[in-house]
C-alpha cells in the first residue's frame, strides 16, 4: 500500500518544531496537547522513524526530523498556494527582504514556487544589512521586509514568535566549563538575549568563534568549535543537541513583517505576504 503524508500531520510536526514545545504548538493550532502528540506519533509511524527528541525543556528534531522538515514546510506552502492562487494570473514585481537566517530556510523556495505559478510576475529576494535594507525599502526596490522586529524598516503588520534551538558541533562537550559558544557578530537581535539566558542559568561561557553571517556560524559549528543558537530550519543533520537539559533554555525570537505603504491593494504583494505568513 502506498504511504501518503497528510498535510494535517505535517502541520502538527512543523508547528511543534517551530515552537520547540508540544504544549505551545497545541495552543497555536487550537488543539489539545494529547491530540497533537498523537498526530506527531502517527506521522512518525508513516515515516518509520522518530521525528522529535522529547525532554522536560521541550522538543527538538531528530536527524530524521531535520531531514523531513524542509519537505514538510514546502508541502504545506504549496498546499496553501494551490488553494489560494489557482485561477489567478499575477503580474508585476515584488522585492522581498529577508533576514539571512530566513533566506537560508525554505522561504525562498516557497517564493520560487509562487513565481512558477505566475510566470508573468517577478520576485526578487534580498538579504542585506539593516542600513542597506532600509535604503532599498525607502527607494521602493523592496516592498516587504521580514526580519527580527527591532530591525525592520517600518511598523510591523504582523509578528510571530519562534523558538531557537542549540546546534552542537561534533565532539563538543556540552558540560564544559566554560561552554564554548559560537555567536553572530553584533549587531544581532538575539545575541544579547542568548547571552542573557546564559547569565540567568549561571552558566560560564566563552566566545569560541563569531561571524556576521549564517554561513560562518554554521562552518564553525560544523568544525566542532562550540554550540550556537539557531532556528530549527537551519540545523544541519547531526547538529541538534541530544542533551538539551545540559544547556540553558533559549529565548524565543520575534519576527515581524513590514510592507511598503505604496503596495496596499497590490495582488502580487498580497500573495507574497500570504506565502510568507504561512511559512514563517
């Protein structure tokens, strides 16, 4: 018998990973915690592998979960786009500014899928410094910006909170004193929050490596230099922590989307904003 991946089960899994907690995911979806746990277990049965590490501090994806996550996000995005965009022909240009961590996730793929549905529309995805992004937004090259709330160039139309997870380099001792930490260089909206969390947990730490790019941070973790706080979608296989209780609880990150006032009522910008909201 052929096995199918039900979108409802995928949505429960993706929401649990994004929230870092079964209870928070259940609340976000308007379900009970036991019902959502059962849906994740049903998906694990279909896939044939455990998808989540469960601990008192929350959940994180297993290696199989990390591998499934980008496919699950894309399937959900395509399902939403198919329901809302079929029969509409969109034209024009829409520039989208994304935080690098989001640009490395499945969001650009979702936008590429949208562009394929509407070949007469042009989508441009940019990942720039805060100052360069503001210039592009003010000049009208970028119509939508999705970034950490303190860094967006205008008032947010909507916001969403997402959990961070620990990425652990191969061979790194998570009980080390001080803990070697890989950080994003300043300015970084969640660097301070992560270090504050270490302070609240009374956990000694040292900066093992820092970089102003996700590529640099991932390279350092891959090389086994330390641990880093990342979005779940940016974890590489083998990086997730199987010893989350040995590390301080991480804060949530608040993302917001701002939209250029001149685009109000534009169908293409509406469609792109809807796609981003479904995926983030």
